[in-house]
């Protein structure tokens, strides 16, 4: 039977995962809802990939079913650590840099009297969401690393 692992949901890692999912969704929905071109395609790909992997980790951890994942289930804390520091921080930092650069290139359109559609606020808000999400991934990676250094094998 499936039951929720409530201790995980109340743990620092569970709360950080919820924040990562919320900010990640805000990032890619903001980008996808507006016209984007060029490197923003990679930023959207990176954000959706990291978000989907985080959703999978969160779902397996919340249900307590990480043992069902071959090879990674026995190393779940290490899996979370690598996901957070390598994928989460790396992909969101790259996506944030891209969207910040694109926001800087569109900053002229926020001037009064500019009549064309302005993407500056969309790119800037996506960049802010991505930066905060990257920080949350860093915090959860450091949390997993501290548990690993204390010879703890579980995520809670």
C-alpha cells in the first residue's frame, strides 16, 4: 500500500524540495508563456529537465519508495546530493545567467513611450526565480552533504 512519508515532508530536505518545485515551475512557466528565442530554448530545457527530475525525487521520497530504483535506491542520499549540486545548481545557474543576459539586452524596452511588446519583465522575473531556485538546490545539496559527512545514510 502507498502511504505518505510525513517525516520527509516535514524535514528540511522535503521543504526545500517543495520550494524548488514551486520556483522551478514559476521559472519555466514564465519563459514558456512569453515569446522566446535563441539561448532561451536551452534555459527552458534546463529548467524543465531539472524540474522533472526533482519531481521524481520528491515523489519517490514522499512515498518512501526509493528502494525500487535500481542501483540508485541503495545510494539515495548520494543520489540526492549529486542531483542537487551537479544538476540543480548547474542547470539553474546556467538558465539564470541566460535569462539575466537576455533581460539586460531587453532593458531598453522598459522606457516610457516604447510601443513594442516588452519581454524585459518576463526575462527578469524568470532570472530571479532561477537564481532563488539555484540557491535552494545549493542549500539542499549542502544539507545532504552534511548528512553524508556525519555517516548518515538516510535523507531524513
